[in-house]
């Protein structure tokens, strides 16, 4: 028993030391790491992935588990920048390559993109860490010049059957639309709030829509297999609620697509009418 306690203490010390040694993005000094967020009204605003494309921002993901990652966003410029986050993001396992580079950025610049690895991609929301109780977080915050902000990515797995993320693997942020094709799942991930929503129910939804698992298959998923052959990963109530939410999301997406199609048809019809009217006017002038 004493040896077990000593082992746990040693592991805890190693984890604490390794955490303090994590380098922020772009070689920023450790004392520049910011966890308490603020907004400077006069700072220019940039969308996260646009900033990465323009090389005014850099981002690095430090996976902890399938459900939590630390995300470091660095302002590479000499002036403060207000960053606008997307409503949801994906984090993807990439195979490490020699030399600096951002796989997503390489893709935007028409360069060969880093090859994705064999571990699960995850999708979720970026949220603040630290003392932000008095900060009204709406996806906007300012990073001072050459400083780094640490955020938390709270996520669910998108690829059933693949190994889970870990701190030993290299992950990068990507737009959720680049990794999730199902529009209903994109919608639900943007609405997902781990503070209030059922995390396991959201995981069942993600596997159903992204890995095409039937509800019956999800009902057979087990955890703690060592104990009594396994405990169901999802309860019946969670799966029933998940199924209902998916149906509602699909109706919502179909309704939006119908409205967009009608608007496109209306615009094209207006263009045709304008062309016809213009032709008739020219004819009368003749």
C-alpha cells in the first residue's frame, strides 16, 4: 500500500513538472502565457483560422484525452489582436514532420498538407480557463503583442474504433466543416455546451452521425469490461434523447437548405426578369 502511494506521488510530481515545461506556440516565453481573458476595444479583430492563414496567429494543441485538450494561441504580431473564435472546431491527429510548419496553413497555401494519423479526430468548443468568472465570453478575446493565450477544447470523438488522443501525439486545429461532413452534426457541435449538456449523449450523437453507427450498436457499447462483463456506455434514456435531438437537427438543417434554395431561385428569377426587361426595353428603343 505504501509503495502504491509513493508511486502515485511520483507520477503526480512528474505530471506537474511536465506541464510546467510545455512550451507555448512559436517559442513564446513561459511568462507570457495568459489564462485570464480581456478585450481591448481598439485592437483589430481577426478570425482564428484567417489569422493562422495570414501567419498573424499560431495555434498548438496539447491533447489530454478524447474529451479535453489545452490549446495555445499566440499573437505573432507587434500589436494586440482581438481573436474571434468559430463556434466549434476540430482537432486532428497529424504525423509529425521534420521542421516547422502548420498542416492546415500548408493546405491553404496549396502546399502538401501533413498526413493525418491513425488516432481519433475530435470536435467541440474552445472555452476559457483560469479566473474568468467576470468575463462575458462570447468567442472574442484580445491577445497582447507576442503573447500566448491558453484555452480549453472540450470535445467528443468523431471516429469510433480509432485510438484516443494522448499527450504523446501531435494534433492540430482545423475548421469543423473540413472534418465533419454531416451538417446536422456541425449544427449540434456548435450548440454543444459541456457545462449544461449531457456529454455522453453528445458522444452517442457524434458516433451515430460521423461513424454511421446504428442506435442498436451504440446500445451495445460497454465500459469497465473487467467488471461483470461491462457496463453500458450509454443509458436507454440517453440514446432515446440523442435520437430525438438528431431528428430535430436534421429537420432544422433540411429547413435551412430549403430556404436557401428558395432564396437562390428567387435571386436567379430576379436576374432573369431583369435581363428580360432590359431586352424588351432595348427592343422598344429600336
